[in-house]
C-alpha cells in the first residue's frame, strides 16, 4: 500500500484502521428518571458536555436501574438528595442492591 508516495507497511495500515475503529465516538445512552427538560436531563447534558448522548427517559428510579442491569443503557443519572426532601433513602437502597 502506498500513501503520499511513501510505502506504508500493511501492518501499519491495519493498526491505524483498528485504532480509528476502536476509538470511534459512540453515542452514550443515558437513563434518567423523568422526562426531557427535567433536572436529571439537565444534569446529564452538563456532565457529558461535548459528548454524543441519547437520553432515555424512565418513569421510576427502579426502571432506571432495570435498564442499567439489562445493559439497555450505558449510564444512569439519579438524585440521591434534594433540597426539599433531603436524602432520598430508597435511591440509596437501589445503589446498594445494584
């Protein structure tokens, strides 16, 4: 194989192709509890800023964890405390049992 009139070993071409293929940007699938525009959605966009993401809304935190366990998503964004209710103890249990 020739590139810019310089002979490139076949192995180098394979290695270059493999590296490009291996590190190709993958869209991250992020599960959130709630819908688009909710605080979890905003947090996901803030945390993964500049990266390609797809938000996967879930109705409950249990559904969010089910999506993670079944590998339907790559990440989950979940609150464990908030300014109104304080600690969200059921969410700590979900993390513990994961």
